């Protein structure tokens, strides 16, 4: 262990959605800060962007399946002997007008983004209770606070994720578990490649961000690691918007 409140030496974190994008960057930054990282994703591990060095593990799991979530936590505890921190980055998006969105598309997005977050955190609860100074960070979005056209399922799911985090923070505070959420504006990842290719969309999006640019994966990861760390020991039930000011107007 270390006295540096920004370090994670001797601790283990589980990151879902860790194969690429924000999840991969979170896993990498936690590893850089001394954490042993269990990386989980539904994709084939052969293509993952895993942290380098010893002490990190890869786990294939589908967050839409309760049995997978429970098995995942068992695997992490077996491999690492403990679980101190959880970051839930697994998410999908389906775009289109609400009036023509199919039931299957809407429910699939909620099942992965919202219910999947709940399944994993619920499964992790016994392990987190056993850890000193346990913490959880979920991934929300500015779309969960500000209405955005053509992404009804994603917007509703992220609003749910952020409020789920508040409810868990309230219920789990007595067990010493902190729960917070990080809510970024648009991040240049594969999930946003379609809208980033649309000049009109991007002009409007950047005009809505006072700082005038997207947020990077690293900036999101830095916010996540801060909320996980002892540096934020009295912070729980909060949503940290990493959005260049998009939600202030």
C-alpha cells in the first residue's frame, strides 16, 4: 500500500467494456497507478487493448446475463483474491428517431447499458463489502442529462445509470462502498465514429460545448480514477460531468 491518495498499489479493479475505447483507457491508467486490473468484455480477448505488465487478467463476460456477471466476479476473486474497485464501461448505442425505434433496439440498449450495470454491481457487492475503502464508478453521459435527438434508448439508459449510482451510493454507504458516475460529452471512440463523420452534427455538437472540443478518453479515465481513489474519500452519489461545460446552459 502507499500513502499517495492517487495510487492503487495492492488493490484490484474490475473494468467492464475494457476491450477498447474508454474502458481500455481506464484499465490502462489504473494499471499505471499501481492497480491490478481485471479486464472484462463480451468481445474475443484476442483483439483487446490490455494493460501491459504482470498482474492483470482478461475475462470474457456478457453483462446481459446474470450468470455471466456472477461468474465474472468469482473469476476475479479467484485470480486476485480481492476486489476493491469496479468501473462499468460496457455500453452500446442504437441511433434513430424515437417514433421508428423498434422495441428490440430500445430494450437491448437498456439491457446492456443500464441493467448490465446493475447486474455487475449487484454481483460485486459481497466482494466490495469485504474490501476496505471500496468504490464504484459508472459511466453516464451528458445524454443522460440533456435530451439528444435520435438516441432515445441511449439517453434514457444513461439517465438511469446516473440515478442508479445515486441509489446505490445511498444504500451502500453504511457498508463503506462509495458509488459515483462520470458523464462525458462526445468522446472520439468507435461508438461515435458515425456521428463524427457528419460535419453538420459535429458543428452543432461543438457549438454546444463552451470549451469547443470533444473530451478525450484519457480525460474521462482521469476523472474515473480520481473518483475511485482515496483522494475522493468523502465523495459519493455524485455525477462528475466531463463535458467542457455542455451541461451548464
